[in-house]
C-alpha cells in the first residue's frame, strides 16, 4: 500500500518513519499528491488540500498541524479526515495507520455498515472533539510539567551550592561525620539536578530537539565519573563494581555530561536491584555495528564502541525487555525493574541523540544493559536532520 505524505516537518517525517518502514524520499512536490492508498497532509506546510485528496473517499486522510492551524481549518474539511495536533507521537500515528489499513480491508471485502450510515457525521463530530480535547490536555500537561521542572532547578542549584560550601569548610570547620553527610547531600542534589534536566528534555522532546554538543571524549573517564557518583549507593549495599574496558580503537564524539547521566542512570538501576554483597561488571569493547546509516563497508572493522553493564540481581521480565526504555512502561513494584523506567527513558533519549543504540537482555543471573556508540567515522555517515519535502512511504500490502 502507498502512503503519500505531504510535509516539510522533520519531526513528523521522523515519526512516520518509525511506523512505516522503508520510506522513499521524493523531491518533487507534485508527486506527493498523486494517487495513493492513504494520505497524510501537513496543513502547516500548505493549508490548501487538493480536491483529489479531500474527495477521495476510498483513501483515508490524516491532517496534522498546530493547534492554531487545525482550529482554523474548515469544519467540513475536518469531518472528512482524522486531525492530529503536532507534534504527532508514534502511538497516534500507528493507531491512524492501523485503522486506515483495516478500513480499506473491510471495503475490499465488501463489508457494509449500513446501520451506522445515518449517524456517521455525528459520530465523526464526537470523535473529532474528543481527539482534539485529549491532545489539548496532553499539550497543557506537558507545558505545565516543563515549567515546573524548570522552576525546580533554581532551588536545587542553590542547595547544591550551599552543600558544597559547607562540605569544603569555607563557612567554618565541620566534623568528619558532618562532612560525610554533606557530601551525601551534595551527591543527592546533583542527582536530582541531572534527573530534572533529563525529565525536562524528555517532556519537551517533541517540541524542541536539542542536538548534543559533541566533542572528542574519553569514554573511560565518563564511566569513571558515573561510577564515582554512584559509589555511595554501591558502598551502602557492599556491591563490588569492576570494569574491563578495551581502549577505543577510534575517536568517540560525545557530550560527556549527558553520557555520564546515561551510565549513572543504569548503574543506579543495577545498584537498586543487586542484592547485598552482589557485583556489577562493566565490559567495553570495539565492535562492528550497523547503526542504520548505510551498510558496513567492512564487517571486520569496528565501527563503534560497546559497553555492557551486568549485575547479578533479578532479571528483567521477558515482556518488558522491549519496552523497559519507554517513558510510560508500567511498574508493578517489588522486583519489577521497570521501576527505573524514567531514568532508562532519559538514557535512551540521550543515546539515540548521539546516534547510538541501547538495549537490555537477561544474563545468568541478573540483567545486562548494552550501549553502542558510533566512532567519529560512523557518526559522520548518520543521516542529517530531515529537511526533505513530501515523502512517499511503502506500507506492507
């Protein structure tokens, strides 16, 4: 099935590509309005929808746009399509395509719904109103969360500074016990600052895509910093943390602070679920890895660096392995490792922005988290930000 997409919005194109495989990018705008099985039209790119698409009863139409542009659209146009507010998330896009494909299948099988014909317009109006209200609520919730997290950073930053002044003895001498407590308080506030930063970026990811500030960095120093920041947690449970890191064979481009946050989140997850007196091991190695930019030139030449973090705690429930890095993974308490979902979701966001891969598997015993980052050579082959006009995607028949 052909999916015609008319847009110049990189975020919308990226979302569609996560749902519909193997997209074909077209440079000619006229080709985007040719015959197709399903149409997606960005009214921010062009508010004029050709009659051939708008009147195509057999070709489902989705229009995407900002709240302002959708609200300004003609009511009759909205009744003929499925409207979504931008940024469109993967779940909404997948739902639309599933319904569109199912609807076409019903028509091809000559299935009729005569009993709903008279109520069709009413049902569409209710559905449209509900859909828009839900999206508006989600937008308001996201904006509120972003503002709250932003405001929370100011007192946290001040508290972190106060702890540093006291711990360093710049405001007077402190006892060893007091200094130890101040150091722990400082580590906790630093952790909260990093988490609030990650939550802020996670909440506004669909609105603003912040590219990491990549520099040549030493992955061993990044890992060492994360281990230092989690040392208190490990000491409290007498957990032995060991490393066996092969030196990277080529240059790695990272944003050190962000990648430190990734390893910190994973180490904290491992510390949380590793039993008293347990162990956590970190392994680093050069690896030939397909990052999806283009086929590997030489399967025997390393294209990235892989770090595995393995503990000897309980494993990850099998049905959560593919979703543990998602923002809304459910949490059942106890030994359910999805409780670290927010930190892991932030980690996935950061690693993906670096052009890398992150995934989890079960070890024997325990769980293993794997991070693969591209070398500078491989990173340079990664696709640039999508700025192409309309795309034509092929859906499975």
